[in-house]
C-alpha cells in the first residue's frame, strides 16, 4: 500500500506551515480556571447539603454563578486564536496528551452513587431488611417520582428522600464507562513529542528531548490511543499519544486521524509499507527489508 501525496520535502520531512486561524478565539487559562472553581464550588455545596429535600438559596446562587461564568467563557473567550489542525502539514510544535478531568469527576460521582446504591441493595437483602419485591417497588416509586418531578418542573415534590434510592444502582455502569474511557489518556498517554520546522520529530523523556529515528523500529502500530514504535528485542518501544492530544503552542486539540495520517505519510516516505487494513486512526507499518 503506497502513501497518498503529501506536503513533504524530497527527504520526507514535512514543510513548515502555520495552521490557519478560524477568526474565533478560545477561552483563556484564567477563564477555564474560573469555570472550574465555580462548578466545583456548586458541586461541593450540593454534596454538603445533600440531606436536604431541595436546594437552599446559597446553592441556587452558586448554580447561577457557575452558569453565568460558563456563558461568559463561551460568549467572550479571551484566549489565543482558534486554529485548524485538520491537515497533517499543520502539525508543528509540541503535542501532549491531556486527561478530561471534568468527565473523570462526573464518572467518579456516578460510580460512587452506583456503588452506594448497589451496596445498599446487597446489604438490605442479605440482612432481611428488604426482599426482591421491596427493592423493585422502591425502584419503581423512585423512577415514577423522579419523572413526575421533571414533568411538573418544581410544582410537585415526590419526596424521593423517603425512598431507599435503590434505583441509583443504574449509575454504576455509565460511571465506570466514563472513568474507563477518560482515564485511558492518563494511564496510556505516551510521550510528549515535538515536530520542528525542519520536519524532524523529537520525543520527550523526562526533561530531555531525543530525535525519533524511524529506521531503528521495524514495526509501528497505531490503535487510536497511542502510536507505538516497536524495536526488536532487547530494544524497547517509544509510544506517542494519539487519544486527546493537544498542541502546546496553540492550545487546541489534534484530531486522532490527523495525527495518524501525518505519521502514515512520514513512515511511507522513509521506507515503510502499510498493512492493507490500515484505515482511519488505526494502522500498522512495517519497514522494508
């Protein structure tokens, strides 16, 4: 399988092209920090007063502030310009994988709620405090009351706090899925890498940068999470991030397919062949012998 036509020099190095600006701006770092602080403050108040049947005035104010800050950040972003990194030729500068801690936090809250409800069901049934019918009835009452409260929009109090909230066990699966998906970038993040103006690629290990020499690796694989340069034994491997990769210079996300396409073209120009089933952000490249 041959490589498509690419924006490369004759020696295989990419031409330096600054990515085009979209005319829009992205939120500044202090705006993101302010948004985080506002929502975490509201969440902390909600958890601290979770025994109450309804929000207090302080919680409503905190919610209003969090919503207002979010609207301000979206309506008036004060950071750098938004750029488009959809083309492989625009991959310049340092790139690093980042974890979406907001979704991790949401997943953790859902998981804790699901575990607590599941534990309550197991404990109550094992000690005889409830049987299967009691659990089903409690789930039905909770689900019905919750639905009616949503439809009535505050005009009806289903007194859900009087149930055992067994229905919250359903939060366990989505919580675990959120944690699993968003922690991939944390546990399998790969090494930060940098594409210089001359087309060379350097990989960061600790505080040092070293050149990526493709000829040292007979096999390169990409699975949508990392791009792995695999050396023969007793050599090791170099893993570059592919999942939730961001440009340090521009602060925008690098699409996984753009990342994969850049390295596909680079490898093909350096004597590698792609397996026929290499599509999208997944590929396997083998060095010609």
